[in-house]
C-alpha cells in the first residue's frame, strides 16, 4: 500500500505573503517624515525610528527640561509612538527611563510609563480643548504635541516634589467623563444625577417626559440631542459612577 499523501494544514511562515507596515501606505510615510523633520528641528534630542520589520514608528530620544529659576537641565527620555491611523489617530507618549513616578494616577503617568496628557474628550490633538486652537490637521501638529509633552513633564516634576498638580487636570476613568458631562450640561449636581439614566447601555429617559434640566420642556425638544452627542463621546457610564460622583461633589 502506497504512502498516504500528507495534506498541508497551513502555509509555513516563509510562504505567507509579506505585509507592508502601515506607514508605507501612499502619503503616510511622507507625512511622518515631514512632521518628524519639523519636530527634530526644534528638539534635536529626538529622532525618527521606522522599523519595517516590527511595523513600528516612533520619535525617540531625550528632551531637556530647564527649571525656570535655576535653569538646571533635566534630561527626559521619551518615546512618542505613532499609531496605525496617524495622523488622525493621536500619538502616545511614554517616559522610558523611570524618571517619572509610574503607576500613580495622581501624577498622570500609567504603569507602563504612558503619559496621560488629557481626557480624550478634551484632546488638543483632536481640537477639543477650547483653550488651545490646534488639531492634527495643522502642519505643525506633531510639534505642538511634543510641546505639550514638555509642559506635562514640567508639571509632573513639580508634582513629584509638591504632590500638588499645577494647572488644570481631569480625573481618570468614569469620573473624568462625568466631570466633562457636568461641565457641558452646566447644571446643578442634583439635575446631573437625573441625567445619569441617559448614559447607561441606552438612553433611559423617555423622550416625551419633562427634561431633567427643569426647563419644563419635553426631553425630546430640550437636552436629548446634546445628551446623544455626549454619549457618543463618553460611551456608557453606569449610574453607580454618577452616584459616587454626586456624593463627592455635593457640599
């Protein structure tokens, strides 16, 4: 009896078609290289690293922060990762030498060293911060992003000494989004808690009931569209998170 032919269960790695990295798509590499050139002209300690084998793109190196009064230089090792979807998708910034305190959210640095620059709904990269009029569409957007990384670095270094964060900040997780909703709705905490059912798995407010804002109008003709927009931005927030926020925010 002859040998039974073996049926291949799959292709070997060597026979798989090579997939080009995302940054080799038409126009993307040129945009990255142009943006990086603008950044490096201002921050010579950074360099662009494109690794086609790993499929990664980043700016890596050292920024130097100088203390305002003494001008003592503090080198800060950074990696700014450009992600698939750049420039629309926001870069991620990491401190890589553990000069910063990692994992303490009061200092806004996550365990892996990623800097929490802003609440996504207030992202300057997305043009969502009314105090900073720029976005990813600007020619110098990556430079402006690195500028904000340096501002963050200064604030974090001050926080490490004083344990008080200088400048504005948002809470992390659900509380940060509830703060944002509270700010946009601009209503007392009691009314905010009545809006909480609109931020569950679905909008739990009857469109024909009176709006929780107290205007006397039907919800459908008052705050529903604004709440829908906030839901798209913030996602699902459980009512328990609103209750916890209310207990902290109430006098």
